[in-house]
C-alpha cells in the first residue's frame, strides 16, 4: 500500500454516507474578481458556512460515529486550536457523550467561548498545542477516548468528503488549493480528489510563522516547530513527531506548498470581505492571499477552499479596515 492510500477512497465514501445528516453541503461560488486576476475560473468552496463554522465537523462527526459503546461511555477528549474543538463538542453533544477540549492560551477567546457554549469542558494549558496535548494524554490515562484534530484515519476520511463534494459541484477543476496545517484536511481532500481525477493538482498554503507541516516536508520527516502568533491561528500547532497518517499522505499527494506573510494573509481576509462578501478567518483566506500575492500559478479552473469563519470580529474589523498586516 502506498503512503497516499493510507486512507482509501472507499473509507471516504463511507464517511460521506455516515455524516450526511450531520453536515451541510456547502455552496461553491465563482469569483469574477479572482478570475480576472488569475485568467482562469476561480471557484470558492464556502466551507466556512458549515455547521460550527468550519470543515472540522466532517472529520469529528465521522470519528464520533465510529466509536464503540465503551468509548462513547468514556467520553472524548482532544487538543485543538479551536475549530476541531468546536466540531467535536458539537458532534459529542449530538451523540450525548462527554467532551473535554484542551487548548493553549494562543487560541482566540471567541473560539474558547464557542466551545464552552456547546457544553464541553475546556482546559487552557500552556503556550502551544504540544502543552495542550500533554493534558489530553493525562485524560486518556483516566480512560477518556482521544479524537485528535488531524492524525486519525476516521478524521481524515471525514475531511475527505469535502474533496468528493467539490468535484461533484465543479467536475472540471484542474487545481485545488487547500489550507495546510496538521494535514487532516489536505490529506483527505487530496486522497478523494486524486481518486476521482488523478491529474488534478493539489496545493497546500500555510503561513510563514510556524508552519510545521511545510517545515517537515522540507526536512523529509516530522519536525517540532515553534508555535507563533499569526492571523492564520487555525493553522498553528505541530504535526506530532510520531505522525502516523497525514505526513506520509501529504508528502505523497500534495504537489506544492506555499507560505504567506501576515500581510498576505490579511489581504486575503480583506478581499474575501470586500469583493466576495464573505467573513472568513485567516486560515481560510490563505488561498485567496496566495493568488493575490502572485504566488499561485493557475493553469486551469481552480478551487479555493475557504475552510472556516470563526474569527474574532474585532480582529476582522481591524483587518478589513486596512489597519492590519
């Protein structure tokens, strides 16, 4: 089995059926302004309109649905930069099971509040995802079931349903541009997309400040990278030195990676609001930012995944008013 087949298309298709009543089919919007810049059709996948405000519900819902009775009884726990925690809290509440989310103090308060509102126990621990993961490990020792934010076969399969969905909506896509963090989204989307269309190009976009997967790909092995404050806070955190799935799948299936400055991420948020009328967080704006910065080569119809909209509105106002970056 090749690295790229660690999560097969059959599992992604099964996940799609499993979560159909939990997740929303999000729309795709053609962007005239970005098409004019790129010279090719540019389609925006509005995944920030997903229930809980991000793609993360797909993976969390699939993982929760796959739990056994004893695992459900034990409750679920995860480390999160915010969006996975919110998704897992939502899926756990629907299933009637206990949920605890561990986060660092770098997570924006709006995301902490959103998770607490869903009834989850929230623990703020340390200054990085690694610190938060240590608390998760302690809770696992007490019997709770860990559902990690990305490096988990059921989570990846759930995220892969987005790849199936967008290619049904826009079958002639030549390129998919995906926010790149721990790799759960891009691994699932790339596995699904390349199973449907082996010639499709998959590009991952992250930030210059603390992009762990990009650094690991450059090194040829998982690395630990310092976590830094960034407008694309959902893309922060490590990939795990003992990474089982997403590093190998990203290495095998992703054609290129692009890194953005904070000013380029801000430009993406700004454009999404003023030109596309979409409120997105920094992580969701990186595809737009890469195109605007001239860092994205487009050779055929492009799909940009706007992955989440859980941004602090004070920060959003600051950016769209032209005072960020």
